[in-house]
């Protein structure tokens, strides 16, 4: 499938998710919950690929948590920066989402556990607050536990249906594209009253292209007012064939954007 077809299919599916929540969850809140769920699925699958290491005989999602040795956990955190037990994986939580009466509190416990797994490691500052914007007990999801669970289950099941395929075989960076699509549709007008403005994707793309014009290599890419990260994402896409010596850097005064 071409990158254009992949992107169109992904955006159509996300739009259908939005229709499911029309009127029940505010657009900006919807963006936060769907992005959080997408990210949860992304790091779960990424972590699974790392643990299995290409060994078809290992099926991490079906393992019992108690077979994971402290040494395996320690090595994984040193490499990935965090740890996710099999029972905490997105795929296993989504499987029982519709029938789990404790879904919202279970999710909170999982997110807390993922963040705390980095405690005492060099990655702790980066992992701390990873799911800060995904409050599974928020009244924005519903006024009762049952309504919160129903909303969360819908998000989990809809995100479960998204076909990300094999990360290494995708023509586009699907998570990044989903992020840009959600930001572009739900964040563009959300912060204007506070003097915050979302840079449209086509503008970010043009800036990135101008920055790389006739460059064989660059030292680093830096955005001093990163906001949602649109410019950095576009720069990453357009610098794929170039040498970035020191990577990408962003700075933002509002950590919730």
C-alpha cells in the first residue's frame, strides 16, 4: 500500500472514532484520550518486539508476569527506558475492556507502573509523567465509574482496530501521522484564547524543506517554541536521507501542549 493510501485509511478510521464520541467527549479532550491510547498501544507493541527479538517461539503477550526475572526487567529498562509486563500490554487490556468493571483504575495502575518502572534509572526524568494527560478517572470521561469504563473501552477497542501492520514495513510513520492528524483537527483552535497557535502541517513542511535546502548534513534541528511538535515531525520526515549529527530538540513553556 502506498504512503498516500495508508495515510488516507488511517485518517478515515480516526475520523470514524471521532464520530463515535461526538457530543459525549469534547474535541480537545477526545484528542488527549485517543493520543494517549495510541501511544499506549505503540509502546506496548514496540516493547513486545524488543522482548521477542525476532524469535517466533516467544509470544510475550501470553506469558505470565511471574516468569519475568529481575534480570530481564533490569536489562529491558536499561535498553528501552521502561518496562511493561505481559498483563499490562495494550493488547491484553483491550481484550477484556468491555467486561472489566475496574477498567479505569486498572489503566491508571498500569500507567503508574510503567512510569515507576524507570525509577532509579537514567531514563526516570524522561518517563516520569508519560501519561500525565491521560486521566482515566476524569469526569470528562463520564460521571460514573460505569460511564468512564464504557468510554475508555470504546477508545481502546477502536484503537485496537487500527491496522498499523509491521512497524518496519509501513510506508509512513503511522503513529506520527495519527498524531499530526489529531493535532491538526482538534488543537488548531484550542489554544488561541491563550495566545497559542498551532502551526499548520503545510507551513511546517515548507519550513523544513527550506531549512534542508542544499544541505548534505546538519548539526541539529531545534524548535524553541515546539508546541505540539509539528515542525519537528516534519523536519524528521524530510531529513530522512540527511545526516543529523546531534538529533532533534524542542523547547516548550506549556508542557500540556
